[in-house]
C-alpha cells in the first residue's frame, strides 16, 4: 500500500536531536558488489534512543526522481539529504535523518517523525532483486511511504511497483530481506 503524506497546518513541529549531529545517517548500505544490503547496527541503535511514539516517512522511486530533494522540503531543510547534479546516484542504500521531527498532533499527543531517503530504482548496474530489497525494507519500516516520480506515473511504473510489492510480500513471508 502506498500512502501520500501531507504535513498540514494544525500540526506543530520542532526538531529534537537523538544523534550528535543534524545530518543524515546511513542505516542500510549496499555491499561492494551492490547485490546485498548490510544493516549498520550502530546507526540503527540511534532509533532506540527515541522516547515516545514514532512514525516513519519513507520515500521510494526511480533514481534521479528527486526523492532526497522532496525529503529535504518536507523537513524544511535547504541542506539535508545529499543531492547532486551528477549522473551518478547520490543516495546509496537507506538513510535516516539524524534527528526526528517532534510533532504535536491536534489531540495533544507528541510523536517523533523519522524521515528515510532511499536509493533509487532502476539505476545502472543494479538488479531488480536489489531494488526489491530496498523497496521491501522501506515498506516494512515506514509508517507512511511516498512514491516519488518526476512525471505522470505510467503503466510501466505501476507494473514495476506491483512487482516490487509482490516481492516484498515474498520477502516478508520468507524473512529473506
């Protein structure tokens, strides 16, 4: 299931650090051959320091579709997740912003909002299986998942998303992430 997230005006928010810096941290990185994903246990431990309820917003989509830029905009940051003008992808694996956005809901409840940026799909020399693993992890750890596209979503993108979603179900059932 894909959800679009809109941060609306009745919600008040502020950043509160749970790491030593206000920067992205890599929580999942690719192996040297770019076929497997490796969890960074030390960086994952940062999440355990968050007190109270947590929601996670992840973004997925094709490479060079503006995922990092979108996440920076959602966080209100001019410099945040790496973006660049080169043809080489800037984001590898899955990155988390180093401090959650503390959100006060209309009910008065406080929650910590974590932002996740992912490596883009269909990059050069990356397999469909690798894309499926990125999608599966992002889907399984995100409360809300955004599919970002630079154009109108066409049938080919829908078919690819369906394929990734089916593989996510298989990974989830077999626990082979």
